């Protein structure tokens, strides 16, 4: 797999001015006042993205995610390091980036297309597809200063995905759109994946990373702390994020989920049955923890998340076995992935996390459409 994005030793610094004078009079009266601080937004970032790979970038607010994307797209110049790109790139960096408020949606489509390196004739060939995808036909000749934030995103995303870039870079703008349009955007991203295009995705939504990404990179205060599988990267992200909250110090001792099994040796079941399984955990210290379980469809849809705070598990040093029973599971026919985790009861720190710890096969004799069956009674 050849690399299409190479980031080598990238750093970015900004100058922060304190008590900076705004007028000539203030500067003349106080010539020595004010100070400047150097802020390291990024420090020694290194990774590559291969052709056809989808990589997520996650981190808390202020971790440097957007700054990194702007460096990759050429909006910002790194203070140090190198970035190499191979192929055409389309980027959605922030809400309405590149749009001129006084121009109509139509004019902005041509303007945005030219920013992506397309000629007017090339934009004309895909113009109707752009309008159809954005669902803004009635507003395409309206100045975009009258657009809502959701309309901005729909038009910008429609342009970016219809110019068929080899590399698609998407910041957290998708969080602005409604759920139906977000699903439509994810469908287009999956189409890009099938076509072998490269995607770099920044999001706060762990479920989105889990659903579409091949691996993930975690940033924390401008430092790259992980470049790993989605499961391991999200575990580190959860731990780092909770570590930012006062009283949620990261525990240095080791807790590991070693296995998730059933007494029968199979996770196959029928809808409505109970499911019992066991989680083996090793710990080097005694700790009280809450067990967290998540259930996802194979398309990444979150079906259930439970956090048993009312009944914490008391882990002791050595090997521990936690027994779990799901009663009358309402899932319909299909295969579902199960994530399990342990969160410290007193502080909220993620002690251990395991993505796709088990795969549950549910058999259902009725219709398979949908995810769960709701029990109901009907009277006339």
C-alpha cells in the first residue's frame, strides 16, 4: 500500500500576545508594555496514510486536530517538519470555509470548485449532482449569508464529494447537519471507501470512527499519543479525555480484560432468550469499577450502552471473573458486536476497554428488518 499522506516531524507554533495595544496612542504612551507567549499547537507529529485507507483523528477540544488538518491542506504552514501529498485533495475544514456570504449558492459552487482546482466546465458537468445531493435546489440562487449552518454544510459537502477527489479531508463540520443528512454523508464516505479513495476524518464521535475508520490517531495538547487500531486508540482517547476532568486522575496500575466467553462456548442465540457470559479481568491492585457494555450493529449503529453504576464490581489483585446476564434480549436477526469496559467507580477513569470483545449471532424466525422487536398488545 503506497502512502498518499506523509506527515514527518510536524510542529506548529503560534504567538499569543498579552495586553497588546490596539492604537498608536497606546503604543506611544506604553512602549514597553505587553508580552508575547509562544504556544505549541503541534509537536513532532508523525504518521502516514496509505492509499484507500480511512484514518480518524480524535482528541479533546484544543488538542490540535483542526490545526493539523489545516497544515495538511496547506491553509497553515508548519513551523517545522514536512507534509507530502500524492493526489488531488478536497477538504471541509470548517463551517462555510471558502464561501463568500454575498454570493449565491450557485456562485459559491463555482468558486469553491475553482479553489479545489476545477475549471468552470468541470464544475458544470457535476453541478446538477451537487445541487441534488445538497437538496438546496430552491435556495441555490439565494445569497449564502441567509443560509443556516446546516445548509452551509450540505452545500460544502456536496461540492467536496462530487468533484471526485483522491483524498477527502473532513473536519467536524458533519456534526452540524441533521441526522438524516449525516447518514447520507456517511453513505457517500462508504462509497468512496469502496472506490479506494483515501479519507482523513476528524470527529468527536467515537461511534463514527468505529463505524468507518481503519485506524485512529489520538492527539492530546498537540502531542500524538497513539496511532493504533480503532479499538486501542479509542480506549486511549477515553482515558485521556477523562483525565482532563478534575478528580479523574489516570490510574497507573494495570487492569486488563483478558477474555469474554460464554459457558456454552457460543454467542449464538434466539431473539427473546437470555444471554449469560463471563468476563475475565486481571488487576494488580484492588479497585471498585463499573462495568460498561455496548452493542453495535455491523454497520456501526449503537443499539445499547449500559453502565452498571448501581452495582460496581470489586476487583481484587490477580484474576477476576465477572458474570453478566442479559435478560430477554430483543435483538432481531443479525450479528452484533459487543464492547466491554471497566471504569473506576470513584473517579471515572477508564481502567480497561476492549472493542469487539464478542460477536453475538441472533436468530429470529420472523421478519429480519429492523434491530429490535418491541413487545406490544393490540385491542380493538
